[in-house]
C-alpha cells in the first residue's frame, strides 16, 4: 500500500498543475460551453496532453506506453478536476484503453494502444442504456452474422461518444438483462454504417452522445475477448474508471473547498469576516476532515489498481461512493457560503456544482456503490 | 360558524359559475397573469377570470373593499382559498404588490398613499418589484449604500440594487435607501417608492447557474423622487422593511421547493424512473429511503403550516413557529430537488436540446435554482441566528 | 384535523404537569432504580393517577370512562415523558385496554375495562419474541384444547409483563410466522399455571419481563375476537401504542432540550456563556425546528386516533419514526453540550438518553416505520 | 532496508520463542497488566511475558536503553508492533506513564527527573494518572484553580482535579497547577508530579451513565510537594501540557470507539442479530445501509492512520492530518456504538441480571461510555475550532 506520492509522481502532478492552470482554467470550459463547441473539448489541447505523455502513462512500454501506473495518472486527473479540464482522458485512456488492454488480442492491442498513446485516436465506452448506472442490464443485441456480428439497440448516455474515433460497445450476445453471463465487447468505428450518434448537451458542458445501432455489421475481429464472457473484463475496466473519476472529483472538491475558505477570509458581513463565524468554521472543518479521509481512500484505491489487488472492487466502490458524497457536500456548501454571488453564472463555483452531479451519476451513484460494497463484504 | 358555512356555499357557487373551465387546470408559469401597465393575458379565459375576480376584489381578498379589496376576514379568506383549491381555480393575478408592498402600505402608508397605490395593486394595474439587497451587502441588509439626498422638494437617489426580481418587467420599485449617512446602520434608512419610468433608472438581467433568471440589478443615477413617495417616517424605513421581510419569508417558505419545476412530484418520478420490484417496493433501496424521508418531512412541514394557522385562529398564537418556516421550507425544498435529480439519474443531467423532455430539463434547472432559496430572503444561517436569539434567547457575543 | 389543544385538554395537561413535577420528578425514577424496585413503578402513585382519571380518559362512558379522547391522553403522556414518570399507563390503558375495547366481547369489556378505569387491574401486551419489533413474526403457538386453548412458546420483551395482573398475549393459531393470517389474542391471568415471568432489568430502569408459556391452559372465553383474525385488531392497537409512546418521547425530548438550552445560558467557558457560541446556537436552533415539526405531527397523529381516520397507520409511522430520530438527536446533543457532567450518573440527562433508546426500539425503530410508511404510500 | 528485514526476522523469532501461547489470545480488560507498586498479574504466563518484554526494554520500545527502554527507532518500533500484531501478542504493560508522562519527562524533564522516573515507568514499577481538568473548567483547561504555593523548600498544593482516570489505583499523579495566580490564564501554570501517598491527597470514584467507571475526582488538601517534582520551568507548565495533550488526543483517536466493548464487531452482530435474506443481503435495508456507511468510514479512517505514518516516514509530514484523528475516531466511534445498539435491538436494552449475555451488556455499557469519548481529551467542538484556526487559518473573533 502506497499512501503518499513518490518523487516521480509528485513531479507529474506539478507539471500537470502548471499546464492546466496555464492552458485550461475553468474559463476554458466556459468558452467551450458558450461557443457550443461540437466536440466538447479542444482537440489541440488534447494533443498537448498526449505530448506530455498523459495518454501513454499507464500503458505498457511495448505499446509505446510509459508504464508509470495509476498513482501517477490519478495525480494528473486530480489536477484536471481542479480546473474542470474537458478532455477524453477518462473515456479514451482509462475506460477505452483498459478494455483493449485487459481483453483485447495482441493484434487489437497493437492496432489500438500505440495510437491512443500518440493521441491519434480517441475511444469511448458505450455502456449505459437506462436511467441509472446498471452494467448488467445491458440489452443491446449482438447476433452472429456469417463470420462477423450484427448489433441492434441503443445507448442512452455515452460520454465523448459523439467525438470518439472508435467505440467500445457493451452488447448482449446471450442470456437476459441482469445476467453477468452473455455480455460481449465490440470495437466499432465511429463512422460504421447503421450507427447514429446524437450529441447531448449536458449540464456540465462536457461532451456526450446517445447512440442508435441499426443493423450495424461488424467483422469477426471486432470482438474483444470471448463472446459472452466480457464481464470479467468489463468489471475491472469499470472499477478503473470509477477510481479515476473519483480522483477527478477529489480535485474538483479540493478546488471548490479552497476557493470557499478563501472567500470566508475575504468576505465582510456585519463588520467582520464571515470566516470568523463559528458555525461556518465548524462546517468548513468538517469539509476539511471529509476531504482528508477521501485523500487516503484515493491513494489506496489507485495503488489497488497498480498492485492488481483482489480488493480492487471494494476500493473502487469505497472511493466512488465517498467522492460522490464529499463532492456533493462541498459544492452545496460552496454555493451556500458564497451567498448570492454563489448562484450566479458569473462565479465559477456553479461549474463545479454541475460537474459534481454528472460525475455522481457516471459509473454508479453512492447508493449503487454502498450496496455493492456491502454485498462484496458478504452482507 | 353557521354563516361561515353559508359563506362557503356562496363562494363555491360563485366559483362554479364564474371560473372558466380552462382556468381550473393546473397553471404553468407561462399562463400566470402578472400585474402591470401593459398586462399580457395568455388567453381570453384568463382575462375573463382575472376581471371577474378583480371586480369581486378577490385578487386581494383581505384588503378593505373601499380600496378595491374583498373585505374578507382571515377565516373567510381561508375558505375562499380552500374552495378555489378544491375547484382547482387558478390564482387570477400575480404581483409583489399583492404579497408585499400592499400589506406594508396598508400598515405604514398615509391615506394619500393608500388611495394612490392600493386600488392599482388590487386591480393589477401596476407591477411592483423590490429593491432591498445591494451588491456587497448580502445578509447584512442594513449596510446598504444607496443614497437618497434630501433636495427640499424631492430626494435625489444614487446607487444600485441587486436581486430586483422582474425589475425589467416592473412599473414601480419599493426600495430601502440611506437618507442619513451619519446615523448608524439600521437608523438613517428610509422606505421609498420609485417609478421605474423615471429618468436615471436602468435595469440589467442577472444570469444564474440555472440559466436566465427573473433576477436583475437596478441602477439609480441621479433619480428625482417626489417626497410623497416616502412610506413611513424619514429614517424609520427599517421598521417597514422588517414588516415586509416577514411577508417575504412567509412567501419563501410557501413557495419552498416549488420553483420552476417539473409536472411530476418525487413519488411519481420514483415510480416512473426507478420502478417497483416484485415486493411492491421501489427497486432502489437507497433512493426509496431518501424518498420516504423527504415525503415524511414534507408532511410534517405541511402540518406545521396548518398548526400555525390554527394557533392564530384559536388565539394561541405562538409567534415563534412561523420563524422556522422559511428555513424548513427552503432547506427541505433543496432536498426535494436533490432527490428528483437522483431519481431521474442520467435523464436529469441535460441542459438543453435533444434527448431530454421538458420535465427532465425543468428538473435540472429547478434543482439549480433551488440553491438560491436558502440564500434569498434571509439566508438559512441568518434564520438560525434569529431562532437562537429571539426564540431560545441564547446570549449574543 | 385539530392541531391545537382545546380548553379542556389544556387543563388536563396543566394538571398533569403539576401532579407529575410535584410527585414524580426524574428523581423518583432514580429511587426506583437504586432501590431495585420489583414492580418498576409506584403502585401508590399509579392509584393517584387513576384517581385523576388518567386510566379512564379514553374509555367509553359505559365502562366508567371519561371518553375524553387521545388528544387529552396524549397531552398527559407528553407531560409524563418530561419527568420520565414510570407507570403502566402505556401497557395498561393504551395497549391493553385498546385490545379489549377494539376486539373484546361485551362480556370481556364489562369484566376488564371498568377495573382498568378504577386502577383495580393492570394489563400488558405480550408481543415481542425476537430482537426487533416484528408483530407478524409471532410464533408462540395456540392450539385448540377441548373447549379452550393451550399456549406454548416464549415472549422475550414485555414491558410491565412481570407486574401486570392480566396479559394480552399475541399467539399464532394457524399459518406461519410472517403471515398476518392466523394471529390470535388471548387474555391470560398473570398467575396462570405454566406461565413463568422473569423480570428483566432494563437500561431505562423501567419494568419489563420475559415470559415462558409451558402448556398454559386457557378457557374458551380467554380468546379476544375471532380465532386467527387478530391482525385487524392488533394493528390499530399497536398504532395507538406507537402514537402515545411518541407523545411520551416528545415530552422527554422537549424537557431534555429545555434543560440543555438553560445550561447553554448558564455555563461559562473561555470567559463567556457557551450559549454565545454560534456553532452551538445553530445546533440548538436545528433541535428547536425538529421539535416544532414533531409537535405538529403528534397533534395530527392523536386526532387521527380520535377521528378514526383511514390514514392512522401512516400517521403512527410518521410520528414514531420522527420521534425516534428527534429524541435520539436531542439526547445526544444534550449529553455533548453538557460536557463532562453530561456523562455522569449524577446529572439526570443520562436517564433521558437511556429512555430514548428503549422507546426507539419499542413498537418499531425508525427504519421499520419508514419502510412501513413507504409501503403504505405505495412505493 | 535490508537490516530492517533482518531486524524483522529477529523480532519474529524472539517473539515466537518468548511469548507464551496464552499471551497470544485476544486480551480482555481483566487480563491487562497495569503498572504499579503492587502489580496484579492475572496469570503466571502474563507475569512471565511482562518480565521478558521488560528485560528487552520493549515495554517502551522507543525509549533510550540506558533508561530501561528498547532504544528502537520509529521504523523498528513499527516492525515490532506489526510482528506482535501478526502473532497476536498481548500488550505486556499498560500505564499512562508509558503513553503520556514518560514522553513529557523525556522532552522536558532534567536528568535527575529522567533517572528517577523513566526507568520505573519502563519497568512498570509505578502507575501514573493524570490531573488536568477541574470541576467547572471543562474545555477551558487554562482556567484551572488548583493552587501550588511556593513555600521556599516545597510547594503547598490545594484544590481538586476531576476525570483523574484510575487515580484510585495510581501511585503518582502528574498535575497542572497554578503557581502564579496573578498571571493571566495560560501563564502562571506549572507542571507538577505528586506522590498519591503524600498526606492530604484523597480520591473518590465518579459514577458514569455507563455505571461504575475508572474516572475519579482527586482532592489536594495542603499537600507538600518537593520542588524537584516540578517538570519544566516554573509558570511554563502550559507548554508541557500542550505536548502531552497531543499524546492524549493521539491515544483517544487510537482507542476511538474501542472502549469496553463486546467481542463482536458490527458485521458479526448484524449477521447474528438481523441475519441475511435469500438475496444474501442483510434482511433490514435500513440497518444494512447504516452498517455499510460505518464500515466504509472506518476503512477510510484506518487508511488515514496509515497515511499519516507513511507521510512522516517519507518526510512529507503534513502535520495537519493528525489534528483530525481525535475528532473522526471518537465521532465515528459513537456512531459504531449506536449501530451496535440498533443491530442488537431489544437485546441491547438490558442493564444487568438475567436475559442478556455479557456481549449484550457490554454493548449497552459501551454505547453509553462512548458518549464520553467526544468530550474527554478535548471536545469535538474544540477539535473543530483548532482545525478552523490552525489548519484553515480562518479569522478569529
């Protein structure tokens, strides 16, 4: 268990902080929103991130990766959460690349991962079909079709799904929704005939899409792993996503908290700084406590990935459930403590508030993960 | 009691006869009839309904009839409210003048002011907005800076007010202004009525996290205001303001969570977006628990509203209970919005465009807007301070 | 719906307050505890209560009752909660007498109720068999036995069960535990052969017992209501008990809260009254708010009994769940705000803390009632 | 690193060879060996184990060996701790002298004091208790009134101390006393060591809501205390006290909820008293949710303990994190006790006598005792004040 960053990782974190605050402050997200940007992030800045090695950091060296591990990537993602930097990092590197890495054939890895590392292609995981995160409920149908396969169905909420070059589609090739058996993963080009992608305008101003699969024909080599046996691949992929998303949320919560504490020190009311009011002091202290506990959880969760620990599922649910609660608490308190200005679009706190709730729903709300944690622990 | 029952029957009959069918359907924000020099009516029925109610004085049931009101006592007014609710009759007229300024003028205004303003409000001829808060003042209302200089025959007003709801659509604004800069805080403040058409008055809209809003900032640049527009004594505006704040808190606690919102309530949303399992319970135990906690809290709050009314009626008025309603109404209102968001899941994450229906978008916007409820009209923190001081009599530092 | 007391009820409340503060302050409970009193309450004081009409207040006049209704009784019970007055009021009048009144034959009513009104006999409801309140799980067996019945089984937690002259026993005559069908009520003398009663020493110093039924033979007229059809009787009896118990809890919470506010005004720390600390002020205000909401709920719940309202079950669960939470909150805050002295046996706050948790478990914890309320509302 | 691994192997071997089997079983409160002039040993094995550890100096592993300690560095001490845990070895000796006074004397005491007191503590020959709080002082420690008058060759001590844990069994007490009544608060306080056998020292037990307790009140009636028992400078006892308070808070956060308690943890209790349904989930959804929230919180707290250690080790010491541990440890500890109470239901409502087994009674008593945890050793409110001031740097009024 590593609960502190080593030299290398701290360096990565500092570099990320500098790059992000210089190039992708919250203001950048506002611009993307106000210009109704179609992609939902800046391709140019994504290229720069890739040049900084962020896309290759967790990939094995044989696929042009740096093999730095998730402790390092987590530190970068945490920083990206501080500025709400919009990028396909989570969908391409954490979810997409992990699916290929954990489930793909050598050929698939060779074909995909180096291009991910270089930033040549982006990926997205097409999973959700319902109102709430429920991977086992996948119903999108995959049938054998000569040598290959045919997909029919719809995905309701696919982050970066409209802009990704390739989609990793979770489909059901057998058994019924709710069953872990019978799930399959397919690699699908974004421009495959029969695939419609509709951009969705989300409250957090990030890019997402709804997908419709109408007799989408796929070659045999589009299948990732074994037919109907995707769950043992998909679950660890989702857990990586949950942990890295939680890292982003931690960054956002820390930034939101620090801005609020700063405001408490500056804002005058009734002739004194509002930060001198004990009720607000105690609430601020409680947030600090929650954030410190969350940091410890995040460190352990990230090492659990790097060390391939058996309790990765627990840690993923612990991290996601906790960050859902903490980010919600901190954003609510931040708005309230900022008072009137806190509910104006002019102040950036609102962007954190909006992102927090999208992130909460992504890959499982707190209830989902507490239920999962309890079941994993045998009660 | 007998005459009350009689009154109830008459009211019911009159409503049956006079309220057009279309005006008994749930009202949308677009269909609200707001007072104003140039009123907009969403439909002929709405106009008819408004005019009939106006002519009965029932736009302001408890105001004196000689001033255009309905002249009802509190019991009768409650019966009217109940009968309108039973029939689903829409509120015929919306205006801050009805909810806030009117009561204040009736309490503090002189006859001339009553004659000039009350009937217009009753008939919906003028739309009012409120000018209390100022940029930088926040909860510390008394620290306001907008200056009204005594120029003999008039006041010269300079400064700006923020959170002036619907100021862009209003005809008049009632303001707190500083008339004695040397007096300390609460003193030296006066209550002034200003015509928005006066030269030097300008208004800009404020964009909220929930998108465009009805909140504005209003600027006063050397605005000349006649002395007769001063309500209450000079430098004694604070007492008028306090009286009004009570009305505002009552208002806030009544609208509670029910700001621009979807057509469904939490239970409906739960059944639609989560669904029940074979055991007849909501499928998601965590959401079910969150839902029932909210439903139980709302029921307790509703019962408390009734209790305060009954206490007033039975002369057992415990003036303290109303003090909690602003806090509980807005705080539980926020929880309701968080609950709806959680119930809708991915469908509550949309901002605009395709893929999300109106109700879903209203849920998202309503959730964001609800964050303002515990800030506007006295923050939750101020409410708790007030309870600690006035109700519990805890020592102040 | 009546949400305020009328003249008559206020008078009852004031009389109760005077009697209780004069004769049964918290100190009286301490004495009962320290003298390891076998009964768990003072029979003499119970007689006085009966003379004040408390045992007859909700009984119909035909059975020597006053027919005042539960609004009045609730007001008295609330006062008894303020002094933690130990008495068989709940077990005898609310639970016991209601069972006879709602389910009994005229003969049974004539035989029991007037004696309850006069204080001649006390009753207790023998229900609980498991660790948690679960009326439907009743397993104690009742078999036909010639003209009469035979009971076999055990009851684990029966308030006032050791001292009651007659027990109203919930037994299963058919179907399986968990089933609402097949429950039956029996009237059993405390000294019936085969019935063992073991006193239990509870943390709240009130009287309770565990019962063992070893071939207890009962005559035919011991049956209350129809065989196997007790649920429609038992449920409203329990709801009355839940609401009246909640009224007691409200009284205890109010007393605890007022003592704490008083302490906040008197206690000096760091040169000022601790009541001037804003963090404590806000916490006190929040308690006040919870208590005011609870009062409204209690009024409506009590009228729901008097008016035989269809939503009685909802109100009972609303009242009990809310008072469980509020009493727990207030007692915890009371101890914490009293500081060191708060955890000493010398201070009476501890007695409220202990009573609150016993009352919480009695007739259903908050989870039980939230679950029930949700189901009653169709979700 | 290599020598550390080597050290680990040696420690493991030594423990294997020297720790009697009986001393590797979970310890009950009755089986704890407490220091003292007349020590009680629950068993011959306990005596043997104590003596072997004492002779290694491992009763106080990090203290200098020349003073009877083990002379280990922090890393080695941690290894010893880990190996003892792995083998289940019991703590051989319990004493406040080890946890609190010893470290203070080593930091502030003069050589004579170290020579006199440290070895006795290391060898468990003297049992210490603490005299900080006073009736009426509470969180405001610095307002203490116990007076120590300078009589030239000795101090004359008068006053009383409350919450003097196990004072009835202790041989010595370390106290904060006022040596300069005119100085303001923190100043004029000195740190004094007093022999409980001295004439004028008397102690009474305090009964808690959880029943009899180890807490006492200790009275000083004209007690003569030699000057050499003054630790640190005269009137500078506050700095000694603050250093000690850190140790106490650390102690409180470590014992957290685990005060006199049952043999089962929440999960075990849940399975035993609630049970699982067909779906493998705890039957009661509400209790299950309460349980998992606690389990997750405890895991986060445990990880944070590790993190603070690793931060120290890696020289990234963020001195702030330890400040939260007293608060989280005791507050979550209280939640754990409430949870156990809820899980056991009716079985957690007993006080004594028949019908409740030991574990059930310990649950009830432990729940009651836990209420003291967020009060003793710095209330939760004081902890939050400290975080707001020292960590967040929020302005003070």
